[in-house]
C-alpha cells in the first residue's frame, strides 16, 4: 500500500540524518494540504521543528507515485500523490476481485455474538441497534480474511418468560397464541407480578425444572417456537444469518455447574445463594446462583463461555452488547478469568449506545419500547409517500431496501458506545449524510455505466479529482474499522465519497465523447464498486435504480 512506501521513504531519510523515530501518517482533513501528512519532525526536534522537517523533506528520495513533498505549519511534512498513482489505482480497483477486502486477519478465527433476543418479548428497538452493528462487524471482519462465526444467544428461560407464560394462561390465550399476543402477555405479566408474585415464581421454577406436560410447559413450548420463528424472520429481513443459536437454558445448566465447582475458590456462599465478590477487584458483588438454586444472567454468561470453548476452536470471541450491560460483562469477564485465564484473554465485549427516535409516528404494540418491525414498516411507508408526493415511482421491494438503509446507516454512522438519534425526515433525505443518499449515488453511477460504450480508459487532459483522492483509501478504512470494531469509519467514508462524486458529477459531463470519457467512466465504475461493497459491509443493499 502507498502508505508503506511513504513510511519507508521517511524512514530512509531519517537514517540518512542519523535520526530514528516512530513514523505515523495521517490524511489531512483538508485535501489541499496533501494526501498524507507526517509529524515526525515535531516529535524529534530539539530545536526548530520546521527546520528539521525541511531537512527530512529534502532527504526524501524521489518516487514515481509522489508528485510533491512540502513542509507546512510548525513542521508537518505533507505528501501529494502523483497522477500516475491515481490512474493506476483506479485501474487496480476495477481489476480487484473483491475491492476493499484484505488479508489483515487471514488465518484468524472469530466468534461474533450479536442480536441475542429475549424470547416471549418482541424484537424491539434495542435489538435493531445490536443487529445492525453486529451484522456489520461480521461482514467487516470477514472482509479482512478472518473466518467469522456469527452466533446468537437467545434467552429461553428467565423470570420475564415466566411472567409472559403466566399472563397467557391468565388471559386464556393458550389455543390461539400469536406473536402479537406474546408481546401483550409480557406487558401484562410484568404489570401483574407484584400481585401474583407467588404464582409466577412457582411457574418460573417449573420452567427451570422442565416440568413437561403441564399447561405452563405447553404454553412455553408454543411461545418459544413462535418467538424463534419471529426472531429468525426479522433477522433475515435485516440480512443476518447465524451459524448457531446457543440457548440460555443450556448455558444456565453449564454455568450452574461451573459456579458450584469453583466455590469457594472463585465464588462464595451467602444466605443460601452463591455470589462473586467483585468488590475485591474494584467491581461489585453480585449473585450468580440465587437462593432457589437457579443461575442468574451472570452464571448463564459464564456457562455460555464454557460452551463456546467446548464447541469451537477460535482466536477471539466478540460479543456486541448494550452500553447498559457494560458493568455486567466486566463482572463476567473478571469471574471467568479466575475460572480460566483463556476465557478472559480471548473474550471481548463491545458496547453500543441507545437509539432515540425524534420524529415520525411509530406505533408500539406492546405499549412500551417501539418494535423493530414497526419502525421498519413506518419508515418504508414514509419512503413510498415521499416518492408519491414527488410524483416518482418506487416498488415495494426497493422501498424496503431504502427503509433498512435509512435506519441502519443512522445507527452505523455513530461510533460504538455513543447514543444514536434517528430522525425519520432527515434520515430519508437523498442529500447529505444518509443511507438513502449513498444508495442514490450508487444508482446514479449504475445508470451512467449502463451507457458505457467501451471507450478507451486513457486519462486524456482530465485533472486529478477529489473522488480519486478518496477512492484508494477504502481498503485502509476497512482495516481500521475491523481493527477497532468501529463500523462508523466505513459509513462516514461512504458518505464523503458520495458527496465528492456528486459534486464532481455536477461539474463534469461523463458521457461527453471526449478523449477522457473512458477514464471518467472508469472513475464512475470504481465509485460504484466501492459504494456497493461498502454498503454490503454495513448490511445495506444497493439498488440499481431509485
């Protein structure tokens, strides 16, 4: 890659001056300041850093891919890439089998757990965020050559499920149970718990003990099946598939066993329960097995780790979680490390923020948080209405793709751990920093390419464009996104590239019959390919027409 070439040139210059230091290259935020910038002179200077920068710049050997080296400001060494580099890179992009992919993580195996649902509780706004970022990380990480195994960890046994099952029986819905009624039952059970605590706790115990044949068990099995089907339907709509579902009921048994086997070595008995004294490690004390003898969510996550290590051979296990669960997983990781160092060393827990809806009427059938299905349907209807108001046609399938793009991009463009704002009106705009805008740019480029007559790809008299100065960066953006588990690098890059291409397109006629037409079509094709591959990494489809 070109940054490796520049780093070597700087290093050779330093050696010629009997200097040594770590070379860090960055892209100036303003393209007029060059394509790469290095601040090594400011790190090494004992006197005037600008004078040292000029000495280093003068010692840099000429290169066919570097047009100019200049010193700016207090001592930045800026590099301007040559026309030859950009022309070659445009050609390379078109000849690369899977542009944007690389071998940074070749040979690595990664488990990536995301979208873990609470069965008997509809797939809601929080799951939508987790799925969007989790699926994007699966795709981005696999694009660096790693073998990625996507997993989900459905909660199929918990006090919340017991409340929902009790409510179904209370309402007499056993024979005509639907996913909508499961959602209503969950709300009813939560509201009724204090009044019917004894009955619900007894039912919960029967589910943990798998008392098959009881009315509660029959409702449980039917509701579990409906909930799983709904979960898989929703995640498929969002473009996700899983290698395996590991259920909490299985992990609870395993976690229960591990906690008991490691008491008192790691865990301690306390008032009939088994706890972990996290306070001894700067965390907090919490219950892993309650007084009824059942494993809590903490024990289930310990059990899940054990199952992962018994089922798979991997280099790293990555779990995407809500920011509110950060302290929970700090406790899990610490306790797990005391059971097995490998469990802690190979496990990472990555948090995302919460999604806030600021506009657009979105129903909430369960009376609480908005459901993912309702959000997507509401956005899709808004897409169709906007097209109709503008006297433009759009089929239902394309509208679904645009709706998913609007939501997923709004989530992906924000850094992990930060809260997300989704405004329906601005997120659907075909201008600015939105998913539909990037889709529209791709569709525009596709339309131009359909008119390609196969003319020569010589540059002719065409000057270097901002588009070309962004295109070649895609591969390094993907590497950074994968290395830091941050999809927003890809999202923000696609937005910048779309903006640059549309500005260029507004000033430059592509199909003009000039000696540069073929090369302008090559730029357009490179943009098209980059946008399509980048959108795929975000879990977003790229429609050919919009």
